[in-house]
C-alpha cells in the first residue's frame, strides 16, 4: 500500500512539473475558455432548424387534426341518423309482434320487446313466431343494425386517432420550446456584441427597393416584402410575427389563393417550377424532409421568415439546402 501511494504521488508531481495540471498562485483553477463563436453559431443554427422541423410537424398534425375532426363530425351525424333508422325499423318489428299477439298474453314476446339493441335481433331469431313476421322488416332491421355498428366503430376509431394526434401535437410543441430555450441559453453565454453578430448575420443582404411581379403574384410579393423586419415566432401567421409557412400563407391569401399552414403541404399546392424558370412570387422550399419555405423575389434572392434570430429578411436563394419550387394559383 505504501509503495502504491509513493507511485501515485510521484505521478502527480510529474504531471505538475510537466504543466499538465496548472494552478494559479492562490490555488484556483483558471477561468474556462471563451466559447468559440463559430461553434456557437453552428449549434444555434442547428437548434433553430430542429425547432422549425418540429413546428412544421406540428403544423402538419394540426391540418390532419382538422380533417379528422371534420370526419368525426360527419360520422357522428351519420351515427345519429343511423341510430334513428335502427329505432324506426325496430319499432316496426315490435308493432308487427304486438299485432300478432293482439288480444293474447304476450308471454315470451315481452322479453323480446324489452331487449336492448344488441340482444333484440338475437331474441327475435329464437322467437317461435319469427317465421310469421314480415321478412322485409327483419332484413331491414338486420341491415340497419349492421350499418349502425359500422358507424359506431368508425366514430370510435376517429376519436382514438384524434386523441393520439393531440398527444403528438403536445410532444412537438414541447420539442419546439426545448430547442428554442437551449438556443437562448447558448446565446445568453455570449457578450452582447457576439450575440448581435450571430443574430444579425442573415440581414447582410439588402431588400430591393421594388420587386417586379406579374398577375396575382404581385399582391403576394407586395404583402410579404412589407413584412421584412417583422419577428419570427413559431406557429405565428401575423399580423406582426410569422413563421415561414405562416408568412407565405398570408402573402398568397392577399392574392386570393388559399394555402395550408405547412411548408410540406404548400409544396403540393402549386405547379412545380424549375430553378431556371423562377419568377417573383414563387415559393421555394428547403431541407429534406421539407421544413422551410420562402418566396422568390428575383435576382437570385428570397424573402421570408427565417428564424427567431433573423426574423423576416432577404437572403440568397441558396443560403439553405434547396429542394424545389412551386407556383401557387
């Protein structure tokens, strides 16, 4: 044991002499090195991108939720109508039974008339006088009950899907908040000038004084360019803050074109345009899978809501990984 301690002490002494362990005169550990600005910039960019991907998944899920909710409303209405039809045919069958026993004691028929919907047909099938009932009534009741069961099952399935989707929405929203908070924490560790340099770097491209656009695209371009300088807020669609697809959606709404609040869905909302044929007003898309959209404004430039640091600004067409473009309307 003593020899082991001597060897450890000797090794530590060698490290100190070699400069591997450095202590100040008062014995304190030297201050941590300043963060590398390029590294912080790359990490912040990545966090903003991940947050936007989550936000766009959230937007997609909201669209799906809206569609499912509409389907559920329709199914619930169908279920009510089908239930009414089942009740009507069941009443006809009961009336037929009662007429057959008119002036007699109902006896076992009383159980049939008091049976619930699921047991009614089963009781009827074992009833001794079933052959005397009108075949068409039995057939109608059987068909309507089956249809009603299908509606109830479909309605239940839609409710389950909606519940799962709402849980997914919460998860995506939490992801957005977590990534944004992490980016803010990184930025908070910087000096004011360093922070400003990272957040303002996307504003180096000046907005053109005018953007020539034709037809309905002119209204879309005019609206979007008027928002340059506005804030970027995840999930926002104006009037003073936007996310990427919220801004392009609102811009084209001024031209009477309805677009979904989702970059991936907007990619399917117009005719595809090659890069060589781009015109002001066309929507350009970025990343794979698609999670960002901006508007082409001519001369190799785009404008749109970039991220919380840059807000709505003008940038080069290939400032991000380019995927393709569409022409709405």
